[in-house]
C-alpha cells in the first residue's frame, strides 16, 4: 500500500494536493466516463431531495430571474435550508435515529450549533457557519452535478424539472407559516427566521438522511439511474451482487468488465473499454509511483551515496515493471477506437511514452523527476509555485525534502492495487439505501 495516496484528492492544484505525478486528471476523466455525477463524497442520496425542496421553496416564494442569474439565486437559496436541515439531521441522531447524520457535510459545525441552541434557547435558526466554504463544499458544490445528471434541475437555470418538483413534494415541508417561508426563501432574510424547538424536533424526525419514505426512495433510485452509464453499472452490480468486494482491485474491475460485456447497452457505451483503460492506467500509475517512492526512500536512507549505487537488483526490478506497464498503456491506446477514452488517458500516455523512451535507469529516474517537477510547477501555494518533493543534485545525490522522507523501501508493484477510488462504494451505498441493490 502506498501511504501518501488517499481515497480522494479533490484539490489537485491546491497546497493540500498529494498527486506527485499528475494522475488526477486522467483518473477523474475515466471515473466520469463510468459513473458521471457520482464522486467519492456524494454518498447520501437524500441530499438530492433536500436540494429540490430548498429550490422549490425559493421558486414558490420569491421572484427568480431567468437564465444564469436564476441559477445563482437558486443555488444560494439552498444554503440557509441546508444549514437548518443539517441541524435537524443532528437532532434526529441525538434522538436515537440510526444513520440520521451519517455522511452529513459540516456535521461538526451543525452539532455545535444545535447543542448551543438546545441549551440556551427554545428556538432554532440557521444563523451559523456550516462549512468554511458552503457554496463550494456543501450540498450545492458536492451534489449539483448529480442533480443535473439525475434530470432534477435544468443545467442552465437551475429550475426544477417535473421530476425535481415531485421529489421536493416528498420532502417534509418546513414547519413555518407562509410569512416566514417567504423570508426563508431569501438567504439574507432567512437568518432572521426562528423555529420553535418543539416544531423543529418534530420536523427532524421526518427529514433526516435516513427518513425517506417508499415513494421518495423510488424516485431517488430513478434519479440515480437516469443516466445510461450509471444504469448499466447498476445492472452489472445486480448481476454480480454476491461478488461485490469490500475493497476494489484490478481483479474485481476485470470481473466487472466481464459482466458489463453481457449488457448490450453497456457495450454500446463502451463501458467495458473504460474498465480496461482504468486497469491499464492504474497498473502504470502504481508502477511509476512505486519508482518515485523508491527514490524518496533511497534519498532518505542513503543521503551520502551517489544515485548510481541505487541501480541494481531491486531498482532494476522496479524499472522493469515501469517499462512493461508503460508499453502496455501505449499499446492499449493504439488499439483503442473510442475517442472519449483516448482523450481521458492522453495525458498519462504522454508520460508513458516519455518513460518508454528511456534506455538507462538514470534516464528513467530523470524522467520521473522531470514529470514530478512539471506537476509541482502547476500547483500554487499562496501564489508561489509548490516545491518539489525531491531533487537530484549535480553531485548525483538525491535530496528529498524533510516532509516527504521515507524510511521503508516500497514493495514492488503487483498490478492489483487501485491507487484511486472509482466511486463504486458510494454508488453501491446509495443504490442499497434506495432498494436498488440487495445488501450483503
């Protein structure tokens, strides 16, 4: 297992990025071809109902501008509704409703405000900070693509579709009188709206993350599978229900590809080819990241030794795997006839071709470090280019920065590991919570 790879790195250009060889663009493009609108943090489908209810409240109680201005107004109107609803999820959890707040965005902030309100007041309001950047990391930023992909809103204006309106009707109404509902539809005046604690607690029993009724779950399931690609993957999961792993690897992906090949629509969409592309790309990435990790280890443990002393049995095996997986990825692209798949892997195939052109182990090391330098140059920290994790001095010494030193020699890549998630766990969970896939 590679210790610095995490389950999700959504900020590849930010100071917190841990993508040293620039794989995220390729990973995201492939994942979007397989499960569009699903991410590793879209894991509770009732967010879709809540967003629909929030937009419906705004559309019913204020004048919304047409076009892009209306899109902005609708998205902003979700924020106070989400904050109040987050408090309700926490309240339901505190009342003993299992799973009521699991997967809730900003749960720590909501929990703090709810406890304060419960201790010091007989009323509840939404005047608190749910997240540091709610518009970016809250319901709208996280689930909007799923809203569009589920055909619940218009992509250009954000207006609810007929399905979105119906889903909003399934969500429990706000326990407010008509005057306060008008105020709550406007983000500015919503902060002045308070609910009696008793009414709020009653609402929380019906609106929390796990409280969706049968009709709502049916419609959520339809939204989750409205996209043909997601529906094909769902059908494949249903066929291989007793083979769905807890941890996905390339063997599990190959089983999924085999199942997808039995579904005509899946073949038409090229989903088995997407899986093949993921396997080839992941095996190459595991190989090169192992090589990069080996350089960090060598530079840490052999600070006074020249790089040429690294070359030999262990690193020769590392480079052999790197070269083999690079050739496999290049060969795959040469034989692949699907334009969208080729576009998705183009950046990493370019890297593979650079590796394939290396003759000596030194040239391969230089190619790894050059790629890393190019990736780091594209990231900024406070407007300043991020520093390289490791450099090769004129004296032939590898110099890893203190933060990225490694004391353990990495194991050889075995072609089984997935260095990125592909959103399967999240999609499977949402399918199961809406009765579209049998539980274990």
